[in-house]
């Protein structure tokens, strides 16, 4: 009787150990983003300041290997099972099977995932997708500054990545580590945000002043501000052009989390 | 010991993160892949009653996303909905559900939606007003390809889209923009209502 109790107790300890490991991994893979405010380049009608509360963000985008682990326990999101409402036919396009990412790099960000799949993945980890404003807030940091948007080299770096091919199969963590300790906001893949569908660049919103017209017409010289606008415009325009069940090979995601008191 | 038990319970929850999977249908036929009835979220209607989208299954749905404090585009969208409804032949009326979904769940309480329905003379059984939390609303908008953003404490910008769903909850038609002709929308509604037994 007593031996059995001890045995059970040991199981509990092992489980406890496992749980604590998995919890500590979660926190190590995320960093705290400090509260702050900034004026986004697009998205607000009158260039209003946006306030960002402190939150946690994944250091890296979610990788193929991590996504595979998720699929093991969430069969409804496997390539052959997912409902078309939640992902189009190119979902996990290069995967060779439901639980096989084929020739893709295990440490590369998972791409060809829909917004629904990304959202579900994060919710399963007790996390969520970052909001667009949160994502852009973190993305404006370079190695040393919270807001490097007006730095010419920073913008050139971002724009030169836009021109590169196939960065989606590179491993995570190989681009620069930014001010917050976050990698790969630029230089690897584009990322889903929770409210990606809050963009109006299609002329639908009459209040939207930052149309492409303002960006492409009549600028004689290209200065840092133009580059900065152009880089952000590309991201916002891309977001404005996608739907929640779309999947493309240069679009991945990472998760965020509220800071609980 | 209590803590250990709690952790064990917590770990079971972590392991079992597939609770959304394979919900059994109330109705006989399985829900199709493209059906909005795959969405599990709960909504509240203008009478304060909790419903799931699935409860609307079997009817043709005409849906729009609005917010009641809206002064510019929404009144016209609401007018469009009313005009569309008035064009539906009598024989199809009980096969069609007109649904207005709020993008402003904080302001649009069930009471507010009720008042709005009375002000706009949309009190018949064919009218349903729905609200949920911010997250579900965002997801629902994603399905409808409706974009919206809060641009001030009381104002949103949003796409002006009216969507028609068949009885299975599959998107059949979308009308985009303000002041466009709704002839196509009406004929699609009739076509889909014809199929409903």
C-alpha cells in the first residue's frame, strides 16, 4: 500500500518536473515588450498616437518542427483534415504528409499557414496573435533603438530583404536581435497579426489618407522618410490584400501573450 | 500535495488542447467544409438570448456587419438590408434570416441592439441582431472578409459588404460597396431560398 503511494508520488513529481520545464520553456522563448506609444505609419485615420501596453512576445517565429508538434495533438489542423473555411488549398503546401514537413528546414519558420491555423496554434499554447499595432511597435526597433524607423540603413536593410528570394527556408534566429531581444521581425518571413483585417488601403475607406498615390507620385528625391514609408506601406498593403484562409510561402507567425498580474 | 494535484490537472488541460475538434452536429447532415457553422462561437441576440451560429442553420442568411452608433455608412447599409428584405417574395420570407452583426460589442449591448431594431423598424422574426466578444467578432469578420478598425472611441471604419449564405452556411454571394444595385443579391437569395425545403 505504502509502496504504491510512493510510486504514485514519484509519478506526480515527474509530472511536476515536466510541467515546470514546459512552463519555463514558454517564458524563455518569450520576452517582455515594454509599454510605450508611437504613431503608426498607416492604419489610423489622423495619425493618432497608439498606446501599447506591456506584453510578452515570442523571440522567434514558430518553426516547422514546432508546428509539427502542434499537429500531433490537433488533428483537425492537419493538411488533409483542415476545413477549407479555415485554410485554402496551398495550406502547408510543401509538406509531404500530415505529419511530415518534407524537405523543409525544421528550424525554418512554418509558412503556408492561414490566420485561423496561426490563431489556433497560439491559443493552444495559452497565447494569442499579436495585434497589428503591437507587431509594428516591436518591428520599428533595430539592435539599439526602440524606434529606428527614420534610420536610413535600417530601412535599406528591410527593403533589401523584400527583394531577396526564398528567405522563408532559413533558420529562425539568424537575423538581428532587436532592442527587445526579438529576432526575425525583418529578414525572414512576413507574419500574421490578430487584426490583419483592419487595413484600408484599397480606397474603401474615405478617411484613409495614406494611399499609394501619396507614396508613388511626385517624389523627386528618395530620402529616409520615403524609404520608411515605402517599407511600411509594403507590409500594410500585403495585409490588406490577404484573407484569413489564405496561405503563402513567405507568411508565417509568432505568438504574443498578455502579462498577467 | 494540493499543488501537485492542481499541476496534474493543468497538465491534462495542456495535453488536451483539441477540445474544438469534431463537435457533433445537432442536425443530421454533417457540416460542410466551407460552412460558417464550423465556427464554434457563442453570440447573443437583441433579446439577450445566447445562440450559436449553428442555430441559424437551414435558412438562407443575409448578413452585414455594422455598429449602432455609426452615422455615415451604416444607416445606408441598414437601409440596403431593409430594401433587400422588402424585395424577397412572400413565399420565401420564412426561409430567409436577415442578420446584423455588431463590430462594436462594448457599446452594442443586447438592449442597445433591441432599441436599434425598434428605431429602424426591424422587429419582425426575420431580423436578428448579434453581438459577441471582440475576438469572436474579429474571427467572424475574417470569414466574411470584412475589414474593420476602431479609429476613435466611437467610430470604426469598415468594409461595406452584404453577404448571402446558403442553408448550409456556405458563402453564396457578396455585394460590396454602398449604393450599388442589389438586384443580384435579391436574385441570389431567391435562388438559394428555392432550394430550402
